[in-house]
């Protein structure tokens, strides 16, 4: 120590000052530590706590006297003091004495006081930041994990953050999208729910906003999303970022968009076809990779395309009319099973075996079809998605199908309801027949059609007889039943374009297009027969009877109203005359029809009993005068009508379906007669009968002929069948077969009235014909008309050329015979030789000319030969 006493004073003062300073410094230091925001802990070389400041008290949540003097471990692990790198800091969490968890950044310094090494630990409380960190981490975890797709754009509307949900939704990777404008993912090129662009721009433009829009995934698939945006502002109120959340609302939106359109169309009373077509188009717009097809399935299980605007027309046309079944493509099978059918490879799936070419030509590779049931639970349609590649449906397709089938069902139900309403408006509830309105409308349309074809049409006014009595006697329910039976029976006699309707009460109307008065008369006959069966009404047998008035278009009126009026008047005429009868409006028509009807009834009776006879006319060899054959000709003498010419009753028999019966009778009578003559020792080389072309539609004809030949022990060569060229005009497939069968049997075939037909002569070469009969009209004028001679000459030429026998008929004079003879004809027939004779007269004639009986009262029949 330098200096003496003085210096001792100074020294003492100095020491005081120094001590004061030192105390001040220590105090300052301690006070400073006390004020220090971080916790400070001083630890001695025995690892005991020497000092903690106020911040440390707060940090550990306990007063310092609780810890000063205790082991450092009560505050934090001692090991932290011996860290390798004393200058370094580390974060640690500490459970305070008050039970609070706090975080701090710890740094430890080593100092020496009076030779004692001490540790000073500084703990910076980071609890607040830590908690925020955790919150952020959890927040971002939750944002990522959420199913909603979230992204954040910057002030320039570029993506700066995307969550996993968004990437999943779009199918892009994070790198691909960051920095892009989210606008590019939205579909802005279709009119679906557009224009949303301005809306979307607002979304990214710094206002909270919500909009729904269509986006396109990386793979082109489309989704409906709900977009919700929330802007985040900086301290100056400028938009810093916008948080955008997208939610997939495809399912709901599809329903909504489709439903809007489809229901809108339904409300506008669009047709079923239009509604369904619109739906197909909407769906194809949302999912351009599919083609939608909707097929109707009728009650018989037949498919009818309802809508498929995306399919080629030929494809739909080919499907029309196909049956549903266990192996019938996707739709036919789905309808059959009543369950969806997915075919991912049309070309190789057995269900498509029959139709794969068809599908292939249309570029279709896969098809998913779903049955659509109507309100009664029947599969009334199928809803199908076709793909142009081998594949199955994805979720969007599943949504589309759910929405599509639902709306399809709705549309079908609407259609059913519509039809029910239509039925109520246009149909008679009791009988189900068209009511007056519909009847008149349809009739008017048909009249227009018929007028353009210059065809005829008949209107029948049908009025039940004694309806009031039935109603009064048996009650109204019975009356209703009677009307229903009547409706059924009327409907049963109609053919395709005919119309029937109930006018009112017991009045019905029939409209028969393209029918002449004759055809109507036959229709009336049939109708009468159908009505004549007794009906069981309310347990009683009732015979239906109706009076019918008929008017004809165009004769009686030009429109339905006037035709109906005429038919009504005619009906009253009929009722006055006799219940259950009919009357034409025009008296002339009436007379013809009535007599025709009488004739037809009489012919039926004649066929069933007596009145029909055969007469026989010989065919003579012009050179030798001998009998070559006999033609049997039908005769009908009616007790009151007198002689009815075959020219009249043969066409009548043809028209009213009696010709087969008649020919059968002729065949049997003629064969029986021939057999009888032979038994009597008469020489009749051959017998000809006449058949109508209609007889050749009868596939049993050959068998029936065989039967009669056998019955009378005749040879097939004994019989010749005469038929006009009309037989060739028939397009019945049976005709040619029957002709060949007759030929095979050995029965000869002659063409009657040869030369008058219009058919080409080609048939002579390939049909099995043996004989031609030169028509009487050529023979008539032989003497006067050179062209007739030329024609008869050419006919004999044809006969010679084809080795056919030619018979000249209608020879009345020797001069005619001579010309024909000179031309080379060998056989002739006509009044000149003999008129057709009844069987007994013919026998006499034959006996006379065969010299068995000397001629008695008349000259030798064969004198004509000289
Ligand atoms: P067709 O087969 O050409 O019969 C010949 C017709 O000419 C017969 O008239 C006959 O009586 C008549 N005739 C014969 N020689 C002479 C003559 O020298 N002068 C005149 N003026 N007439 C002569 P018919 O018996 O009235 O028969 C008319 C037509 O009726 C027949 O013409 C035939 O097409 C048809 N026909 C007659 N009987 C039958 C039959 O049993 N079945 C079928 N399907 N048709 C028959
Ligand atoms: Ca004949
Ligand atoms: Ca003839």
C-alpha cells in the first residue's frame, strides 16, 4: 500500500468511497437484475442456488426464499450447467412450482467471485412464442387434414399456399400449382352456370365472397365446388392475402343444375323426348367423356330409344324393338335383371356378344346401365352411360347416374300422369274408348288422309237396341256392364286404322277408312255375328242388338260433322225398319247392300243344303267329232230369287269367304258324277272343274283333290283344273306350291280365258300347265275381225310351240268352228255343240251321240259337226 498517515486518511476515505461505490454498484447490479425481464439464477460451486431475481420468481412461480440455498435441480437439471459449449443456449420446458408449464431459452455463464467459481443462468421466457408455434403447427395440421381444399393467394392473386385437400381435389402436385392463379382451374368455356368469371374475380379481389363454380381436374374430370374467400389485411388496410376454401358440392350441384333444367322443361310442358334429350345433353356437358342413352321398356319387355342425342341415329334405330333378356347388352340385361349392369369391355363381354359390332361401329367401348322403375315398381326405362374407352365409372359418373335416374323417374312419372290426364280428357272412363272429342279429332285427321289418297271411308253410327229396358230391368250397373261388353265387341272386329269411340249414352261410332260400300256390308255381317253371341250381364243372358246407320265419304259428306249427321239419320231409318238392322244413308247404296246381304245369307244356306247344281258342257274334237272332255259349271237356283248367275255368286263367295266351301262342293259333285257315268258305261275321257285363284291359297287343296279322286276311284288324269291368270297375280306363297303339288299328283291345269289377262307369258314356261282355253271374246268376232283371227292364230302358235292343248270356247257358229279348225285348233266348246246341260240331259246327249240310244226328239247332237 503506498503513502503514510495522510495517505491512511485518504486511503480510509477512498475505501469508504470505494466501498460506497462498490455497494452502490452491487446495489445497482442487484436492482438491475431485479428489473431484468429474463430470469437470472446464480449457482455456487456446490450447485446450490445463491440468488434468483424477480423474473425468476415469476418464472418458477415461487418466492426466492423457497429456492435460495436448495440444489439447482429444484429449478432445472444440473447437467445443463456443464454443457460443453458454455456460450450456447438451449430451449427447455419447466414445470413451475405453481404447476404452470413454461418454456425458456437458457444460456449459462461462468463467473468467479472471490476465487469461487459461480454459474449464472439466464432464462428468457419464450412460453408465449412457444404456444403460438404449437397453435400454428396444429392449425396447419388441421388445415391440411381437413377435407376442404384450402389455398392462400397473395395480393397479386397467385397461389402461395395450398393444402393437401386442394391438391387431392385437383389432382395436381404442389409444385405444379404454386405461383399460378387459381382462376385457371375453373371451367369458363361452357355456359353451365356461367358467367361466373366476374364473380370469381371478386372472390380473389379482396372481399369476403362466396360463389359456386365448375372446376376441371388435372384429368379433365369436372367438379362443382363451392368457393368461399376471406381476405387478410395488413396494418395499412391493404389486402395482404386471401384465404380460399373450396368444397366439392358436385353431388348437390348436379342435382340442382340438372333438376333446375329438367324440372324447368317439365314445367314448360315439354315432351318426354325433349326433357330427356335435354338431360342427356346437360350430363354430357358436365362429363364430356360420357354418352348418355335413355331407353324406354314397354310392358312386353321391348326396348324403345327415348333419348340419346350423342349416339348415332343408326345405333338407336337398331335398338328399337329389341327384347330385354338375360344376354341383351347392358341395357336389355339391366332391364331384365332389374339391377345395374356394368360392362367395361363391350368387345369381350358375353352380354354384348350379339351387339358388339353395332357398338364398335359407333365407337362405344364400355357401358353402364341402370334400370329406372316407374311409380308401380316396373322397370320402365334404362339410363346408361357409354364410354369411348374400356373403363368403369368414377365418382362423378356415380353422381350423374344418381341424379339422372332420379330425374328420369320424375319425367316418366310426369308422362304417366299426363297420360292419365289425357285418358280422362279424351277417353271414356267406363269403356276406355275415345270420347267424343278424341273421336272427332281422329276421324277428321283420317278423313284428310283418305281424301289425299282419293280413297273411301265409312262412318257407322251404332245405337244399342233396348238399352233403356236393360237399364230399367237390371239396374244401372248392369247397363254399364252392357256398354263395356259392347265396347269390347266393337273393338274386336276392327283392324289397324279403324277408329271406334263412344259418343254418348248407348251410342258408339266407328270410322272405317279405305272401305267401299261392299266391304262395309261384309264388315256389318261380321259385326252382326260378333254381337249375336249372348252376353252374361248381371247373371242374365242378354242378346246384344244394335241399329246401325252408315254414311260414306266422299259421297255423303266432306267432313266428320256432316258424315256423322247422315249416319245418325240412317240409324233412325234402320231402327224404324227393324231393330238390329242397318241402313245406308243413300237409298241406292242401301238397296245394293241389303240385296247383297240377302244373297250372301242365301248362298250360305245353299251350300249347307240344297239349291246348287252342276251343268256339264262337252268339249269336242273338231276333226273327229268325238268327246274329249266335259266342263262342269256351277248353277244356283234360289226358291225366291230364282236363277243366280255364277258371274254374280262366284265373286260373292270369294268376297265373303265361302269360295273354298263352294269349290269343295263342286269338286265332290263333279267327281261323283264322273264316277256315276263311268259306272253307267258312258265314255267321258276327262272332266274339268273351275277353281278360283283364292282356292290356291288353301294349302290342303291337293290333299282334298286326292281324297275325292280316291273316294270315287278316279285317276288324277281324269281331272283338269281351270283357273284364270289371276292365280299368278296372287302374292300368296302357297299358290306356286299348290300348283306344283297338283301337277305332281297328275292333275292337269288349264289357263281359262287365255288372252284376256295382263300378265306376261313368261309363266307358261315354268308353271306346270297342260292346256290353254282361248277366251270366248276372240271367238265371237272371228268372222268379222281380222285382228281376232290374228290373235287366235297366235294363241294356237303358242300352244303348239309349248306343246299345250288349246281349247277354243264359246263357239256358236259353224263359221267360227271352221276358221278355228283351219287355224289348227283341235278342241272346241260352245253352244254350237251344246249348251251346258244338267246331268241327266247330258247323259241323254251323250248316249245319243255315242250311238247307244237312237236320237229321239232332237237331231243328233253331233250333226253340228258336219
Ligand atoms: P268360264 O269358266 O269361262 O265358263 C264358260 C262360260 O261360258 C260359262 O258361263 C258357259 O255357260 C258359257 N258358254 C259356254 N259356251 C258358250 C257359248 O257358245 N256362247 C256363250 N254366250 N256362252 C257360252 P257360266 O256358266 O255363266 O259361267 C261363267 C263363269 O263363272 C265361268 O266362266 C267361270 O269363270 C265361273 N264359274 C262357273 N262355274 C264355276 C265353278 O264351279 N267354280 C268357279 N270357280 N267358277 C265357276
Ligand atoms: Ca272355265
Ligand atoms: Ca272361259
